[in-house]
C-alpha cells in the first residue's frame, strides 16, 4: 500500500506504507481511523510540525551518539548509512508549511 498525501496548493506526496504510517503516527494520526484516510486541518499543522521536528531531532541525536560510540570502539565504518527520518520527513514538512501558509488542509486515503 502507498500513502498519497494531497492538497490543493501542492503536488501529491507519495510514501510507502511503513513511512507514511510512521509520519502519521508521529503527527498523532496513527490510530486505525486515521491510517486508512484522514485530514490534517491547518489548525492542527503547527502541532504536527512540532511533533515531526522533535522526532527528527531525537533521531539525529541518536545517530550522533551511535557514531561517537562506533568511533570510540574503533569502528571506522560507523553505523550503517540508511535514509534518516530527517530525509523522509522533509517533503512532508515542506508540504505542511506551504498548506499552513495557504490555509489549506492535507488529505490522504480519499
């Protein structure tokens, strides 16, 4: 399954199910009723943005700590490079910011 986030002021944003589910959960829309389809109203966008930014900062700190531990242990390769939450959340954060400025909701599953 794919998640397609849509609004009238941006292009569609498509995410794989696991990534879309993660974003929705972080934004507080992870219950069963909101996972299939839902709406992010402009009034809810500041809280959603704050939640995503906080999660990104926490992951960044965890990655930095893992890198430090790897270096101390003499592991020159360090942790496995994977797509970070920062990279995955960036398009959605940009979409939220633009929709909030235009006072336009974001919908998915419709």
